[in-house]
């Protein structure tokens, strides 16, 4: 399982692996209980873990940097259900550059919980290099259009004619 396939889904706790995406949602697999389900994008939003950034006193940093600092730290990981003060003191020791005025306690609790899930599933938190991403795009099979480009542009485009509005026969009002 790769870090770049992991997403967080609003309204659903935990982390999910993106199995496939559709126009109206996505098929996701929970990392906690390994259940697979369809999640509609009408009700939920999806956030790739690679795209999440954390406020710091300098520039924003990617979530991977926070996870790597947590992994390298010798501090004991607090319980995800601990109070906000305990979690905040943990992050003050692990990543002191974090902007604690803009990063809420609930966000820090999520980071602790997500880190526990990543460790439990032996997933290494690392960003995808641009070179790797381009290589995977190049390997993807391309759909070949059977008509040449000149033939496609020469085809007339189908237009729809608007029909006149239908008259509705309503009962007459009696005066």
C-alpha cells in the first residue's frame, strides 16, 4: 500500500485507501477494518494525505514532515483520545515550529490517530517524486481515437433545435 493512495473522508473517521474513483464518488477501503465501500462525493469530501499542509510559524509544511518528526521523536505518543493540552504539549516537543494558534486541538488529535494507523499498517509516509509521477503517467495506456485529427475536425457538430413551448390545457375559470 502506498502513501499517495491514502485519503481522509469528511464525516468518516480514520484513513482510507482509494481503490477507484468514479464520477459520483469513490470506492475506498478502510485501513482499520479493511472493509470496502462506496462513498458519494455529494455527501463527503476527499483529501489526499499528500495534499494536506500544516501551519507553521514560517512556511506551511506537508503532513509527511510532521509524521517523520513524530517517527524520529523519542517522546511517547499520547493517546488520540487524550485531552487537547496533553497532545499540544507533545507537539510542542516534537514539532515546535507548528503554529499552535491556527492548528486546532482536534487537528492534532487527527494527526496522532492517523500516525497510529500508519504505524499499525506499516505504511511509510513519503511524498511521491515528480519523476515517479510522470513515469507512471507515461506508462498508462492511451486510448487511441480511430479517426485522424483532420476527420474529427471536419465532422459537422450536431445541434439541437428548440421546440416551441407546449400549451397546457387548463380548466377555465368560471366567473
